[in-house]
C-alpha cells in the first residue's frame, strides 16, 4: 500500500474541488455568524454585505475584517456562535496586551481539530507507530491539547510532557526515545541547549 492510499479523499482533492469546498464552507460560516452573533450581523449590515452576496472567494473582500479590539469588546463569550450549553471547552490567548482572545469549542469542533492535526502530522511524516513527545503547554493555550489529540487520532503513542521543566524534558527524551518532539521552535532550542549543558 502506497502513502497516497492512507490519505483521506480531501487530501487528494484537486484545486477546483478544494476551492468549491472552501466556498461552500465559507458561505455556511458567514450565514451562521450573521444569524447567531449580533456583532457580525451589525458589522455586515454596516458594510452592506450579506452572506448571500458571496458568489466566489474573491467576494470575501467586501466583508469586514474582525479586529482584536472587536474581540476584546465582545469578551468573554460575545463572539460565540452557538449556545453555551453546546460549548465543551474554552481556550484563550494569554491576554498579555489586553483581554484574552477567547474561543469556545463544540464537541464537533474538537473532533475536527483532532482530525486536522492528525492529517497535518501525517503530512509531516508522523506515523501511528511513532512515539510523540509533546512539550507544548497544556491549559488555556491550544498547543498541547491540539497536538495531543491529533497524535492520538493518528494512532501514535503520546508522552504528554507539557511545557517547562527542561531538565525533566531531556531526561524523558533520553529515557522514552520519542520519534517526534512537538513544541515551539524556540523551546526546542532551549531543550537542545540543555542537552549540551548536560553533556
């Protein structure tokens, strides 16, 4: 069985099929936001843009951009497009320059996130037989959990080390011998420096 046989149909789609899918999903997203988020309804109306006006991807230019200030003005849950009873997880930015940017996820969102992460990891060469050491932070930051669930969806073995405690990271990497290390590039350099320091 070749590598292409392992791919999902969307991963083998041609450019025309991808653009059609993007347009279909973008239309749905704009309509859903217009119907369920008062901020977007007001912003679209002010711009004279209606979700039905989207005939091709270039029409997106007529819709207003969402700014960081607008996200902060609608903090914490004003931009959610589903009822809170449908939200199963909330993540947020650090809020270092103001109020955090908050994102609510439904169960379906989490499943899609895991699937997309698994496909991305597979595209980067990760396989189900691999051991994946995750040194992203867990918590409100999305990195750790996204990588974690993506690796699990791929069928890989996950070491949920989390961020920080660099000496411990080095010990776990030496002991568990992962095939893959997932973390920010800057933190991987810190880990590499710790390897050098430990000799």
